[in-house]
C-alpha cells in the first residue's frame, strides 16, 4: 500500500489540521499519489478520531467518504458484539469492516464477503496491521450463497439502503439484498442471523415481514438513533425490544413486543417533574408502557411528555424540575433552551414572539395537556 511509505505518512501527519480545500488546489508532492488521495487519507484520520478511534493509528488506510459514512461507529459495534460468540462468523456485506472487527472477536473462524475489491484490500491491509486474521472473499453475496456448503454460527449483514438511482429506500423488499427473498436461504446455513437496518425502518413492517425474530435493538448514540438491529433465531419466546442510548448515563428500556397493547396511560396537568423519553425509546412506540413502567402520567395523547409529583430517577431520557410560568414573566433578551411539543407555535416563532435568545442553563417547555396549553420554566436534572 502506497500510503504506508514513510514520506507519504509524514506528509499526511503534517497536514492533519490543514485546510483541505486549499490542499486540493495544490499539486501532490508524490508522483504515485494524487492530492485527492492524500486529502482522503487526512479526512479518514479525522473521522477516525471520533467515529472509530481504534483505527486512528499508524499504517491504517481509509476508503472514500461514502464508505466512512456508511460504516458503523466503534460505539455501536462494541455494543452489539457483547451478545454473540461461537466458532464460525461470517459478514456477508463487509464494507469497511467495523462491525465485523468487533462482532468476530468472540469467534475463532471469520469470513468476510465484499464485492468491492478495492475496499476489501483496504480492510485486509488494516486487519493485518491490527493483528487479526480472516478469510477475505471478493464476491457478491448472492454468488457466495449459491456455491457455499459451510454452516456458520452467526451471519451478519448490513443491506444497502440505496437503489440503482442512489435514492434511499426503507422497505425490506427494496434493500439489496432483498431480505425477504433470502431469509430462508440464510436460515439453511445458520441458526442465528443479525441484520443492521436503517433507524427509519417501520417496526411493525419489520415484525410482520421477517420470520423468527427474537430480539430488536434500537441503538442511539447521544440521543440520535443510529440503527435498528434485528436478531433472527428460532425461539418460542416473544420478541424482546431493547432501547439503548449510548454515551449517556441512561439505563436500557426493555420490553416484550405485545406489552404496549396491554397498557394504558393516565393523564394529568403538569406536576413538579417533566420527563422526555430518549429517541430510542420514542422510536419503539411504547408510549403507554413508558407511563406504566415508570409510574408517570402523560400530559396529552400526542405530546409524549410525562409528569410526576415526586422524582423518579430511573428514567430512560431527560428529567426536568419544572413549574408553570406566566408569559409576562418572560423577559426580553433572556436566554432559554426551547422545547416545543404539541404546541401551536414553532420554536422560531416562540423566540420571535417573546424576544428571547437560545442558550443558557434554563429551559422553557411549551406544550399542552388535555385541558390547557402550558409554558413551563424548567431545569435539567
């Protein structure tokens, strides 16, 4: 690999904080490497600092931007790796190999399938640098499955979510590969299948379309839902859904698929504390179960804000100490963080109306109960 030559590495290291647009206007000092390629390695190093720090080291090579964007973060890959172990692991859609690197740590034989030969060469090089072995196969997964005679303890795949025109797709049958078409084929060579899906996937569509789902993980990082992870395994147990918010102090929110159907919410005017579930919990749609599990009351059927008179600490989301405020008490020029849920005005309209600015430690929560509209002055606990 040309990027591991000492003079090229020195140039990349020396320009990690340079303006990349200015660099692109310059001529490459190395005849065998273009300036675009050098800038790509610099970009990769900068992405790795935050997204996958285990790769932020000497002699690691980075692929084009799209592969970096599509790759899982180290945080999500490490999280999912804790649940699986066995003898043989296969990743049918290797990509940049972040998930495969961590998921395969508890397996003795590793097979990686990737149809992009250049990307697979980069992964192979990086794994050698990191001291990891695998069987690297440059092939379309459909061709591999046609000819494969092996069985595996775990199959992992992350289907492509764009069509031939590069438009995003969300239905299982529109993904590549089509999961509905190949599920039976996959089940013939493994008892366990793990699938990474878009955070926008409809959970009801998912459960009704795929057979033998045992677990669904909704994984957020810093309250941004990054992926929905589906574990397929023949089981008599009802589907379990786990909502996790990584890089937070919040506990997981776990429940069975049908729990929500058996729950009802109580409703109330705002009390001393306001609770806002994190986005992984909201994605699950378990709005009544939240109320019942944490003994909280909802403000309104459409608000997904919860309240209690006494503090409930073990909550999967943000907790505020709050009190009603008269709009006349909101002073011009004051700083507030605005939270607007099920309220006629949008945040920008609220700031304009009350002449307030973003920021500060205090919050204003604009919402409504079943009886009235409310403005609450709140402090995040």
